[in-house]
């Protein structure tokens, strides 16, 4: 009798886990559609800062959320990729309905699209690793913050690769603050948060200094 009860409890737990995975896959797909369609609708409309905050940071936030809530690394890879693809399909479909079919509707260009998709999947995987309560989780949270801060620095600094003059100071400060808040939210203890923040700010600062040195000619790059 006890063995039967144990077997039933194991089966019930397995069934709940499978149903949770199914719901997560569905939510990732629908979430990607909603975020992509909303991005297309606000593109070119409303204040400029709204579009700068939404593209690509709404997509990146979705990827992190999907990765953190996934039940495993493999499922994080699958659901993040699914959310990214559904986002792109929704954005392109909405653009086509407006009579302007473009493959670069997300990211602003073909290169920007590829970079955005790579960041979506990468941040989703890193988000899943942040579920760990050890140093690997701290490093993953720091890497998430560093990736977001690097993008902010690149867009906000004159002369950098993807500079946007209107991005500074308002949108850049908002995204930067939200990036640091995300790092803090991903960790559960003070030591982990401090380690993750140190990594985020340190890597972003090194990127800024290195890129500035390259653009100023202090570090010649052979092409």
C-alpha cells in the first residue's frame, strides 16, 4: 500500500512537471508574439525614447525572463529560441500588413538583427544559470548585467559603433539603472549581488575603455 502511494506521488509530481514545461513553452511562444507585435506597432510612432527603450531591451528582458523560468538548461535553450523566433515572425508579419516587409524590423539592420537574436538566446541561457545558488550563478548574473551595460554604453557614447545621439541621457540612464536592478533581482544574497554587480560594472568599464582606445588609435587594429 505504501509503495503504491509512493509510486502515485512520483507519477503526480512527474505529471505536474510535464504540465509546467508545456505551459512554459506556450507562454514563451505567445510572449514572443505579443512583444514582437507590440514592437512593430510602436515602431516609428510616439516619442523617440519609447522606441529606443523597447528595441531591443523589451526583447532582451523577455529572453531573461524565459530563461530564468525554464526548468532546465536544455529547455531554456529551446524556449528562448522559440520566443526569439516568434518575436521576429510577429514583427515581420505586422510589418508586412503595413505594406513594408523587412527582415531588419528587429535590431534596425541585418547585422543588428543577428546580434539581437544572438543576445536573446545567450541571455536566456545565462538567465537559467542564475538559478544556481553558487558562484556560477553569480557569474551568470554578472554576465547578464555586463551584456546589457555594454549595449547601453555603445549606444550612448559618441563615436562608438552603434551611437544614437538621442539615447543619452534619458533612455541610457533608465536602461542602465534597470540593468543593475536586474542583476540584483537575480541573486538572493548580499555577497552574490555584490560579486555580480562588480563583474557587470567591471566588464562594461573594460569594454568602454578598450573600444575608446581602439577608436582613438591608441590600440591599432590590423584590418
